[in-house]
C-alpha cells in the first residue's frame, strides 16, 4: 500500500497482514492482553476502552458472536472514516479479522452509512481479494478452527443509527431506535448475541498495536489518552482535510496545521460537541480534556454563533428518533428560545429556564443524541455572551411555572 | 399482529426468548434496498409482499420505510439531488446553491420536476465537509458545487451522465 499520509499511528508505515500473522502467533489471550494493556479507547466518540469490550465479549459463552465496524459516520464535520475506508481498507479489515479471532466471532458487519454508498463496491472488491488470499472465509491462513467473513450493510440516512444499539436494531431490520443500555451489546447485541461495535478508526489502530507493541503505542499521546486521533477539519481555513495528531495536541496547533486565520470559535466534536472561544484555544484533544470523535469546525470572526447553534439544533430535530420526551420535546423549545435570543426578546429568567431544560435533556434523554443536543446552545450562551443581548422585560409566560 | 415465521418457531421451540425471527427479519433492509434500486421507491404493494415473505405485518415494513430518510414510499425522479444543509456547507454558501437548483429546475426543495427526471432534496452532513458546498447525485458524492456549477451538474444529469 502506498502511504501518502503521514501520522504517528494509523498513518504510519505497516506491512499488510503482518499484524494478523503476529496475532495468530500470540493467540487469542495474547491479543486480548495487548489490546487491554494498550489502553486503546474507542475513537467513535464515547471513548470506552476497546480491551474491556473485547474481553467481555471473549468471555461470553455463546456460539454466535459478532464484530461490527461502525462506519455510520454522521456527526457533522466528520469525514475521516470516509478517508480511512477508501485509503486504508485492508487495514480496517485486518483489524476486524484480529478482533474476530480474539473474541471468537465467525461473522462481522460493516455498517456503512447510505451517504457513502459509492465506497460500497470498493469494500466488496477488497473483500473478494482477501478471500482469495485466504484472509477471509474458512480456515484463515490455514488455521482450521478460525473462520470469519464480513458482510457490508448499508444505512439509509439516519444519523441516530450510529448509536450502537440503534445500529444493531437497524441490522436486525428494525427502525433505528436506540435501546436502553444496559444491557450492553457485548452481552446482548445482534439478534441477542454478544456483539462488539467498534468505530472504523479504532479498528484501524489494532494492527499497528499488535505489531508494534504496547510500549510503542503508549509512548504516543498523553498518560490518560494513549495514541493518536484522526481529525476532520473543515470550515473557515485554507487547508481543510484529514490529519492524524497525537493526543494532547492543542486546538491552536490544529488551527496552524489547517492554516486558519481570523478564527473566532472552534467547534470540537461536531454538533454534539462543544464550541470553544479564543480564550480556550490552548485546550488539548484527549479524553482528559476535550474528547472528540474527530470533528473540528472552524468559524472566523464574521460568523454568527447563534446561526451555527440554530443549524445544529435543526439537525438534531431532524435526526431525533422521537422515542423519548426530553429529546423530542426539548429540542423545539430550545430552537424557539434561540430565536428569542436572536431577536433580543429573551430575558434572564427565561434563559435560566432554558438552561435548566438543557440540563434535564443532558441527564434524562435515552441516548447520546438527546443528551448532547443542547451542548451547542449551552456553549454559545456561556462562551459567546457578546453575540446576544438579554431583554429587560420579563416574559409573562415561562417554561416551568405555567 | 405479528405472524410467527418458521425460524422464530424453531427458536421458540428451542426455548430461546427471541422476539423476532433470526436471520430472516434482518434481511429486511437489504430487501428494501433492492426493491428501491429497481423501482426508485417502495410501493404499498411491495410492502405487503415483503411482509408476507418475511412473515411480519405490513405495518412493520411501513414503519421501517418511513423511519429512514433514504427510503422512499413515493415515486421519485430518476435522479435524486441532495443538497447538504449541514454547517460546513452553510459556511460555504450552500443556501445559495440550493436556491440556484430551485431556480434552474423550477421546483422547490422536496419536489420533482415535471418531466419526472429530477427530485431535489436537502440532507444533513454527507461527509464531504472538506469539499463544501457538497451534494449527492443519486449515490455519487460531488464536492465544491458552487452556484456557478449548478447548471453544469443539471446538464450532466440531463445528458445521462
Ligand atoms: C447519536 C449517536 C451517533 C453516533 N454515531 C457514531 C458514528 O457515526 N460512528 C461511530 O463510530 N460511533 C458513533 N456513535 C458512538 C457509538 O454509539 C459507539 O460508542 C461506538 O461506535 C463504539 O465504538 P468505539 O468504542 O470504537 O468508539 C454514536 C453515538 C450516538 C449517541
Ligand atoms: S435521546 Fe432522542 S434520539 Fe435518543 S432515544 Fe431519545 S428521542 Fe431518540
Ligand atoms: S458538515 Fe457538511 S458535509 Fe459534513
């Protein structure tokens, strides 16, 4: 594979399939130990340790287990998985095969968002090649008792299906409505069987870790966040694109990489993330500071942050599955509140009510969509006070007292 | 009421508490995709037939079809243009792009042209944030579509490209 991109982990040099051979050499327990010791955390946003997930699934007693690669990438401002799926296809498959070997899965799925359907043929062709090379199918690399194959499933334009339990519902042929967690998919996932759901990037890390070792991996990044993050940079900058940076990289240095100037705000983590004003550009990417699925959206000084918040709230309104009340009913109220703020008709009291509604949504929504929908609203209210004026007249009606 | 398909019967007889038929029901979305690929949309009759095949109620199929924004239960133009209205596109001026499409096609977002060739829609982030404004033409992702390029895109479609 020609490697045009450069980066500390995923974009570093590796010889295809050497990691799989190494995995087969050290055995299932060996792989599970390495992944656990590496402290690799999920790159899809939630940051759950991959090793814990794998170990739970591996120790589950069931003859059917599944590994699912989450390629639903729907968070606004994220496109790194598109690049990985196109340019690092075999690396991702290799990561999946190693995962399957470790947990004892015979079947895997790639859940590819409908928007990326144009990548579908490439994935299928690569899989066909790999079957010929005895890397997928029965008796992988002449190991009689290791058989595994992958099916690519297409999504149909629903952001919420990126949530792992909604994704499983969708795989089962249902509406993509999130389930309550617990129970977690590692216990009862696809059709009730133990299922590991991992992000594309998480899986792309695996071959590197297996081959180059825990010590190497932990030497990159920070103490609490080992390794690197692949970020998708867009918005007001000269060099939008996909970059791999070690954890601990500051927002400021990312702006430099992207050749951004006159920056007023940076949205980290997409619509569900936080919006940072200039005073916070020294903050660092990492699980101990600002955790992100990789979306970095840059706003220059001409942009209206209330408009940005409005765009995100409408996004969530469109994508909410409508199952639970705080999310379904809360989002429209915030949209209306934002409208009042824009017109300068929102008073302090009402704004406080809106903020406590936001808190309720964060606490009481069933899934991450509703929990994070108010984030941008709160960010803008807190961090961009100069962009709105509060009204002096107290509104007659208010949210909680009739 | 949900009919019980053979697979589920088997599972139940083995004492496993599974609500739905194992592999069969999970084929629903791939089946819907094949139907839509062939006809452009999924009609009531199709839903009925699929439901019969899977041993589930047609309402269940309907509820799935209506959940996913890329599944259509109404006839569409042979080409569907989706303009992303996400934040990166907004920053890059996607509203103007949408307006230009509306003007050129003489329809509003959500409608289909008189000759039934082109349907215009809006959608969320399509993962082309670095090449905004971006659109989808059926399954194809097209980046850097400035208002000036709108005519060219439409011409391409009309010429069957
Ligand atoms: C609304 C919502 C959307 C999500 N979308 C994605 C997604 O597109 N891709 C992804 O990998 N994880 C997504 N997640 C996180 C998944 O639920 C899950 O945590 C992740 O796939 C686990 O993989 P990881 O541990 O490797 O990160 C989403 C979560 C929520 C709540
Ligand atoms: S929080 Fe929103 S998206 Fe999540 S389950 Fe509730 S209604 Fe659905
Ligand atoms: S935010 Fe617009 S394509 Fe991603």
